[in-house]
C-alpha cells in the first residue's frame, strides 16, 4: 500500500536500536527507549499551512531525528510507521 501524506506531514519509519548494550546486557522491550532516529518513507507536498508558505526540507530516504512524543503511530502492511509534521523533525542526519 502506498502512503501519500497531506500538507506538511512526513511518514517515517523508526530505525531500531540493538536490544543489547555495549557491555552485552540484553534489554527487555519495556526497558528500551523509543527510538528517535528514523528514515523518511514519504513526504507531503507542503504548500500554504496556517497562512504561511511551507517548503518541505526533507526527502524520501533521509535519516532524521524527531521529537520524542511527536506524531501518530500506525501499522500499515505489517510495518510500523509514524506520521509527523515537518516541524517535529529536529535534524537531518548525514
């Protein structure tokens, strides 16, 4: 299924961290923090939002850091994705 976000929305897929610490301790799912590093899957067209011209700064394939509690989580075709506003993306990781 293809996802086409509207306005300034961006669909991202979290990049999972290892469930083992550097010292070899295995962390259960409940003890792990929610990842904040993600890959951009789809980008909305931007446009005039709240009376201001919004130009999209991210593109599909970018790796980004996003706010910890941002967005809405969905499961599409067995894949967990998060839809966030572009303003919730803090940085592009190069």
